[in-house]
């Protein structure tokens, strides 16, 4: 190669590099990536103390990666390449598929799989996260210590306390993963979590009910392109929860609603906007994704009082029918629009429950479809999602109002999140 050609290549290379850097510096700051469904990194704090730590340079690198000009266009092109038929056909895992005869109860016969934006796409239908193969013992230790402290405080207030463990999607659908991605780390993490609770916490383990289901039956309980369960799975968990609470509680005795109380239909027309599908730049057609079930009580839910407080502290909804359930013609539909979404606080008052129990529920998003059904069994149900409550203090809440029962309900892949921060630093 001649000297002039070498110089030309170098100039072209430097022009591209510095051109991207300059263009990125002048482009508007981006808060979120719509095609990845995540918040983008902001500029880290620049101080003498900060720049002396390795974390500063890691954060700065992530900031530049997230804010580079044309980032979304490049990510989109990469996702399309990963999701192309040609790329899929070239994957060894799809060229060497196991030809073993499957029984119907074994579940989906996987004919192709690929990784798109750190998500696993199965048969152009199911989307699963690339699994974590590590048991995070230190994080679990911290979370279980906080949980035990919260339960101990509730019991000191003469409040019955229960921890409900809901079956997560990742553990339930591990059979869908290609063999090289399958792992028992989630089960080991879950077992370790429970071992740390010991007998100090009264655990209602819904997965014990799931253990009787085949793989095919488990697939019927979860959304295909979203990280949550569908209403069928949620309703089965609600029934099991009420039965177990009725057995264990000295205060509550009752029966759950049955499927005969429910009109069942199917979401047929419209776009289902699944959380994983958004994150993969809609690798699955939203017009065919998740033709999920719709449950509507034959006798509509009616509450003497219904109140919703949003994450920002505002109150915008007082009508339950505006908050929960499918509205005909609604498009697009998400898990949140079906089931009300994550809110700071929800209050249900239902004198028809047949008791005077005042119940406090702390939950993650898996409980969203269940809260109005639970409210049928208690005179008053107050629901908090402490992720959206900056000043949250469980001790203050339990001290300021008399609660008969405390239920903390999280899914069994949620082992050390913000849901376990029961006392925020700025609580008064």
C-alpha cells in the first residue's frame, strides 16, 4: 500500500471517529431508548473524588455508548440482522436440532432460537431474557435480612405477616431455552433465598401448585412477549393464595372466586405491546403476538371506595372501570393497560367481603392482575409498590394505622430488588 493511500485511510478513519464524537456532543441528550425499552445513562458526576475511582470511567464509557449519535439506528440495524432468516439458518443450534420425538405435554417443539439484544427469541413467538447463571448470595443475604426485619416489626405490632412467593416466568419456562443457555441458577437462587428466611417468615409458596403442571400447561400461564404472566396464571395464583392464607391465618377464613364467576374471552384483534418485544425492536409481529385471555367477573367489581395514587404522588383515577380491564377497541394493549400498571398506592374498600379485616399488601408488578380479586376477600385492602414511593417507610405505615394482616408478595426471580427496601433513607 502506498504512503498516500495509507494517509487517506488514516484520515478517513479519524474523520469517522472524531465526526461521531463531535456530532454526539452537539446532539440532544436522550433520556430513553424506545427500541430497547430502557433508560439511557446520564452524564456521571464530575468531581475530583469521582474521577479517582474506576467506577467513574465505567459510567463515562456507558454514557458515551448510550448518547452516541445515530445510536438507535445502529441498534435497530443490528437487531434486524440478528433476527433475519439467513442469520437464523446459519446458527449451529438450529442446524443441529434434536430430532427426539416430543410428547404434547413436553410443551413447544423448538424449531429455531436466536439471541436478539440480549433476549432469546424462540420460534418467532416466545421472547425470554438471556439467563443469569450466577447465584448472587450477597445481594440475597441483604434482601432477606430486610424482609425478616420487616416481618418481625409487623408481628411486634400484632399484625399477621405472610410472604407470598409467586412463580416467575423464567424458571417456569426454562425448558424453552436452547440447551447451552439452560441453567439451574434460578432454582438454586430461589432455594438459597428460602433457606435464609428459615422459619422466621411464614412463606406462601405458590410454586408448589405449579409443580403439578406439565411444560405445556405452564406455557398457558404466561405472556409470550412480555415478562409477566397472563390472567390465567395470575388467577390460579390468586386462588392458591387465598386458600393458603385461609389455612394459615388465625384471622381470615374464606374462599377464592372460582372460574365459574368469570366470563372468559380472548384478545383477538389489535396490537399487543409486550415489554420484551419492545426491547427487541418488535421481533414478533404485535398483531399476532399474545392472543391472550381476558377475564371479566360476571358480576362487575364494585367498591365503596377506590383510590389510586400514581408514582409522582398525583391522583388521576377514581373509577375502577377506567383503571382495570380490557376496553373494547383499545389499541395497542399492554400488560399495564390490562391490569392498571404500577402505582404508588391503591386502596379498595369492600364492605361486602363479610369481615372487618384491614389488610396491607406490598407487591411487585406480578400482583397487578390480582389486587381487585384479593379485594373481594377483605373489608379494606391497601396496596403499595414501594419502588414508586420515595419516602416509603413500612414501619411508619404500620405504626400509623392498625392493620390485621401484612402480605408481601413478590415473584421468585425478584430476590434483591428495590421492593426489599422497606425503609427509604429519606423517611421521616
